[in-house]
C-alpha cells in the first residue's frame, strides 16, 4: 500500500510492505508490531485523534513515518538527517494521513476458522515481528514475499494456510450444529 503526502512543499512517498517491519527493527532495534499496538492505545482508530496523550510516544511516530518513507524510497537519508531536511513537519496533519497506512499493515485479509476451545482461558499472546516471520516462513513464504506483500496479506496467507491444513479433528471441533433438547437439558 502506498501514499503520497505533500510535506513542506514537496511530495513524499510512503509505502508499507512486510519488509517495513524488518526495516523498522533493523534501524531502531524495536519491534514495529509492538509499537503499532501501543500507538493504537493512544489514538482513536475511528477518528484518528489522540485520545491518550500520556500513552503517545512521538519518537515512535517519527520512526514509523521514516520507515514508511524508507520503504518507498531506499535512497532517503538516515532518520535525523531526513527529518532535518524539512523546515516544517506537521505531525498533527501527517499522523491522521498515515495512520490508516500503518494500521492496514496489520489487518489480516482472511478470517481464521479455528475456534478457541475454552474462551475463559487467557489465550492472548503478543504478536511480534519474529513470530510473524517464523510462521510465514514455516508456511512457505520467503523474505522476498515480505517486500511485495503487506503485513495484512502475510497474516491472511498464514490464516488461509492454517484453514486449508486443519486436521479432521479440528474441522469437526469447528462445525456448528443446531442445539438439540439434550443440549438444553445438559445446560
């Protein structure tokens, strides 16, 4: 996914691919997925307005913005030099414009058919770049695919692969049937 913004009188191209996550980690030593999820806590995803100023980390926004620009143009300067090249860099205008681009990278393009057996258990886990890359490689994607696909497409591919390769037992667990009187009696 790509977007062009006019910043300080010039057009700046931004691009998000799966390589965006790896590039971010290589440049800043931080996990982009973890940082994006933290940002989602500080910004209202519907209105794109800041809802929790204490949770807002502007350094993360600058880092994400630079990484999106670097993904679109491999010739841009290192982060501080690139930012110094702008006399004006209106973050309050840039954030809402790029927020959808950032968030779209983590939305899957497919839905998982696998249900969680016991919803009362805490089955949550933190999705990291390492886990995403590992799962993608296990399912036959290559690092080259990360340059051409968005994170959402990669997650969608993983989900589709999992759905297609479910065991018969898992498929049976996921079947939905109409409740019978016996079910109501047991309830």
